[in-house]
């Protein structure tokens, strides 16, 4: 593995420093404080006979519970009876009843319950979660109308509803669980259609329109990873509901949920595992309803352009994107014990089905004999005693909690390695990552990795009169067969001056390294840990190193790197390579003692220049054969800016005949907003071309 490591201050975000390690106060010595950690595990068990009827009259003595084959003592036991007579809808509230519905109500919270004590006996708990960032205005209207219809005419006497929404900034509890239908209607009426909307996906494929669809959010450069933030918010909602012991269902209103290459696969796993641990079943409802999709899109979308309109590629890509957005909804439902409602215009039926999924059940609680907070999976098995025969439905296991802050040096090392192996990823720190590829020789490729972490999420500690921030990095690259090909492990202690410590409060930290790989399909899992607090972030992604030697139809090119920062290597805050070696010389982003820092989030300021770098490969070329290169910026259907075509001829003097392609583009000519950046290479000699596109965002 070739390695070039640097910690650098990069673009813009906010943080607060924390000072620890102060002198102990004078006076009498404090008394000793001993703490004992115990973990309460609550299981909801549905027991039915061969006819599907709930089996009554069981006690705690009729059950045996084991965790990882170790017997557990049942400490509390309750039965939740959901009387079918109380399932009938209450008297409907007429549509004409609208008095004082526009009264503004304060935000609430999910009130916890005492350990071992069920708060809502014999009640159904249904949380309606509106992801306003994942729905267009029309879909938001349909979702809110369905919720109002359910409250008015379909809500039963033993139903309790909670209302939550995600608008991009945070998950808000608009109403805790209640059966007050008038209050629920008031809250629904105060929800603003269009609030938080703007995460519409515009994939860079044949179905993409030239309408200037929004890329990212307006809160900062780390907010461009839309699906990650939506899943993280859903994870937060599951944790809120996990404070209650009873069965809970979360009806998730969204217009699909599409994973793409920029999203962190670890966040999807963490969200599902948190829901399972909290005993929450997701019931997604596609707010788009039954969609009759036009092959080239409806009148709300601009023309896609290109030859794909005539070959069918546009229609295929649009249909594929639609199905992928529903696949994620189906996946999170199946993995948590719920069911997704897709392609239906009766959105209220999704709420009814979620409500009806909760039948009478037993509530068992025990304190786990294994209290280690190691994040590992605990398998649970529940059986009936005394020869009783029935069908049991319960949670088959859970992931234990994780705590990595209070350990010795050896423990921290072991725990970090364990975190890398966990199937339940730790997502306490925000991580953005980009991995590129450049051809080294006919067989090998150099894959530089850039990782960005918001400075606001790192704790600062005072040591020796100067500010330090300590960060651990660990990662591994596996091939498509699961074999570890490369790995990295670094422990960084960054010393900051007063000036740079203040800058860290509003800027991210960037880390980079690199791997030497062969062509193929890979998976990378990368962890970063703030060693002061023990908080860990995980990034999991798949990537492909193509075999450019087999490219015959187009000009073989490397990854395209976009950047707004070029720094001197000696000015890096941290450089793990105390002396220069061939790792830096293998990195094409290093030239003349300066390193080009990739913009992982592709958010740029107007007052800075945009650097574009890639490599073209032509083994048969000669020094005199030029390649024409230029960059174009599109906004909607309009060409906003285009660089002058440049004829590049230098660089064919190595064995690979590598041609570096570089642009330096002033962004002051462009207004703030979202653009599609296209890089075009033309080879007049062979009549070949290469095109690359990516969405970018320009801010003031």
C-alpha cells in the first residue's frame, strides 16, 4: 500500500471547543463513587394457537428466556390486551368541524417511562412520521390529508397517535402519544406544506432533466448527502420511541428513498439496527401513490436531451430510479418487521394496516447477564414450558449498546478494531468520503482516499499550553469475495495554534491516504474516532476500479477531481510521513511540493477558483498528437459557462502515455446555485471522446 497522509483545515462548518483536564479543586477528598451498569431488555411476545387466536392466561413461569444460550431471569411480566371491541373506529369528526384548528401548539417530546413499568397498558402506539425533505408539495398534501382522514373517521378507541416530522434541521415531536383527536387535527393543520422540501434526487444518468434540480441542502456542505441525513433522522426517531416498552409502529411518509453512490451504506444498517433494538417496526408509505409515469417524464420536468431519448435509455433509467426508490422503502420495512404501502392512492390504508398489526401480546423484561457494551449481536430465544404448544412471535435478538470512551490505551485499540468488525455500524460522527483512481502502470492503479470530518464534532483538549485534537483512523478495503486487500491504521495527535484552533470551530478536518489496487469491484469501510470523547463515525461504500486497458470506444481517463484548495505539503497540520517517500510521488494530486485537496462534498465558494484535474491515457499516441479539453457548466437547460477549448499535447513521454488535464476556473462569473459540471475530451486523431458529469453547488 502506498500512503500519503495529511490532516488539513478545509472548507466551512461550525463547532465549539471543549477544555478538559483542569486542576482538581482544593479541599477534603471526595467520597468514592461506585457505579454498576445493568441493561434492561424488553421483549414483546405474541402467542397464538393453531387457529391464530391469542393464547390467554400465561404467566412468567410459562416462559423460558435465553440470551446467547445463557438463561435469563424474567424480572417483570405484563399482558397487553387489545380488546377487539375497542378496535372499531370512534364516531367520525365531520369535515365541517374546524373550530380553532389553526391554533399554534408548542413542540413536544416522547415522554419516557419508568424502567420495568409499561406506561400505555392495552393501547396501540402508532407514530406518524412525515419526512418533509423527501416529499414534493403535492405528496405532502396527500400524506397530511391521509393522516387527517384516519384521525377523523378511522382512529379506534384504543389507538394512541404521535406526530413527528423531519424538515432537514432536526426531528421534531409535534405531538406525543395521545387519543385526543381534536388536538391531533390541530397539529396536522399547523404543518406547513413545502416546509423542508428540497431533497429531490436528480441522478446523473439518462433520466436527468435540465431543470436545475436542487443538489444538497442550504445548511452547509455536509448536508449534500441527502439519504444519509434522512436515514439518520429516522434513526433518531426510532431512539425516541425506544424509551417505551410497548409495541410501536412508525408510519413513514416519504416519496421514496433512493440510495446512490454518494450515500453511506453504514447509515442504512445503523438505522435498521437501531429500530430493531428499540422495538420499532417501520411501515413506509409511498406518498406518490399510484404513479402513471410518462416514458420521458411529465410536464413538471424539463427535457433530458441527448440521444438516449430516442434509444429508450431515458425511459429505462427513469423507471429503474423509481423502482430503486421503492426498494429502499421495502427493505427498511422488511428488516424491522413492518410492511411497505406502495402504488396505492389510499394512503390512510397504510396507517390502518400498521395499527392492525398490533394484536394482544405479552411483555417480558429481564436484566441481561452480559452487561458488556460491545455493540455485538445478542441472540434471544423464548420458549414455552410445561409442554405448552403455540406459535411465538418475538424479536430474535438485538445489538448491544456501544461505549468506546472510557478505556485504557490497549482497550481503545481493541475496541476500535472491534468497531471495524461490527455489523451494526457506529455513526456518531459525520463523515464524507471520496475515493478516486489513477493508472500507475498497465496492471496497477493508485486510489487516493479523501475523508472530511466537521470540526464542530471534534473535542479539543488543552495539553502543554496548546490545543490538540486526537483522531484515530482505521479502514480496510475488501474485494467482491470479502477478502481484505488493503488496510490502514493511524493515530493522529494534531497540535493547533491559537489561530488554527479557532478556525477549527468553523472548518472541517480533511484526512487523505491512498491504496494500490488492481482493477475490480471493492468495498471500503472506514472509521474515524475522536479519542477525547470516544465518538466514532463509519463510512461504508462500494467502488469499482475499471480496466482502462480494455477501453476501446472512448478515451481512457482517470477519475475527475474537483477542488478549490491547493496547499503546500509543509503547511499540513499533520503529516504522518515524517520524511518524503515514493508514496507522495505516486500520488498524482501532488505536484511541485503542493497537494490538490479533493472537494468531497463538491460545494464551492464564488470567491475562489475551481481546480479540475484528471488524466487521459493513450498508449499509441505521439508527442505531436493533441487532445482538445474544455469544461462546461449547465444550469437547467441553459449553458451558464464554458471554458475555451485547449489543445493539450504534452505528457506523452512516459510508458503509459499519460496526459494530465488541468483547469483553473474562476467561479466569480457564476451566480450561487446548483450546476452540472461537464468535462469533455476530444481526440481529433482517433475521433474518440470522453465525457464526465457531476452536480456541484456554488455558494456565496
